C-alpha cells in the first residue's frame, strides 16, 4: 500500500529507541536448500493444487494427527487428503481444524476431527500464509483483504470477526495449533515468498484502554509504520470508525501498516509480545518450518532449519 493512501494514527507520539529493536538476526542463504520438484508450465490454480498434493504425499503418514490451516491451498490439501483416505492410501488420520472453514471442508470429505486440547499431539500442520519472509520462513497471517490483495482470513461480520480464527465456535487459534505441531508446512505461491516485506501485520488487543496499547505500538515503530484499528465493515479512519471490529471475546484488531521495509519479522513479533494489552499477533516464527512454493516453473521446497544449520557451519 502506498504511504500516501494511509493517514497517520491520531495520537501523541514519543520518539524513543526501543531495546528490543537492537538485535538483528542474520541468516546465510544456501541455494542448494531449494529443490525443484517439477518444471511443467502450470497455471496458478493448478500449481497450488500440485503444491497441496505434494504436501500431503510428502509429510502426512498413516496414523497422524494433522492440523488444518486456513485458506484456499489448505482447503485443496484437505480435500486431497480426504481422497487419499477414501482410496486407502492413508489410514487412521485425525484432523485438528483451526477454524470453521477448515473443519467444514474436512467433514465434507470424511476426515475424522478432534478439537485441540492443550496437551494434544499434532504430528504435522499445514496452512496458507499471506506472506512469507525469505530464508527464515517467518509468516504473516490474518492480513485484511485490500484492493487487489488476497487474505487467508475471510471476514464474516455476522458470525465472527477474528484474526487468525481466534476461538471460533470452539476452535483454538491458527497460531496455537500451528505452533503446537511437530512439523509445520506453509503452502504458498511465489508471489507470497518475499525478501521485501511491507504492508500490514494484524495485532489482536484487549479493547479496554485500546488506544493506550495502540499508542505504545505506534511508538515502537515510529516513522516505519502506522497503526489503524480495523473496522467491522468497509473502510474507516485510523480509529476504526463507528463500528470497529470486535471478536467473540471482545477484543479489537489493529493493523500495523509498515511503509518502510520490515527488517525482521522475528524482531517485530518480539516487540509486540512485550506490549501490555496485546493478546496475539499475526506473525508465526517457527524452526523447523518448510515452505512448499507453487510457481509456473514448478514447486520449490525450502526448509529453514537446513538453511540455518548451513549458515552456522
């Protein structure tokens, strides 16, 4: 989003250096960590389908508990997994959905489901992401859908307005389930795998004294980002208009809109987690983590653990 189209958050600002921005993470890139699976010319949809199939074929085994993420690619993978179960290629699979959407798709294709409990074991989880940081595979989820953009989260005002499917109809958040999985796989397109990260990071906050929380976040990233409260419908000013988005638990959603390059998603996540009033944010940082990237030239498989180990060697 161009900075000229975004109005500054209306609050008093204090320019000060925050210690959690002092440390930067350095990663060494290794080109042999990328593997080409197929080079056939594919449309975006067929490439994403191939990525979904590869994810199931490569990482899901009989007897596993599988976490189901949110988004179109996840739905494709769930549907294909159901076909594999029906054909007998896989057996004794149990799915743990992150939201109503993934639960509905799984139920339709006959995959047994169980609700995640805090001590539950999840062998592997897969999900879409709005954008993934190159090399680290840190991901942003829950971005608001803007003009010309797609988001993995659908806004359903009458039922639930949630960041990352937070506790929707008994299902715990996407963050929680993806974080609990022993193996995490993101299924994305090459457009979503980026080195130049801009745009919004959603932050779930307590609605009580929300403006104080927003001001503290604004101070953290002063000059680099602007803070808007997300409205429930349409577009509004920085304060979210007359009808700001409110989750089932009574929380608000802030969009922290970066107009300068994001140096490190891990650093941003660490800063946000130290702010009083922040409940959750849309950044997922996991090691190990794998990305299955769909492109017209085939699939690229990237494992951040291999890259980091190579960088330390």
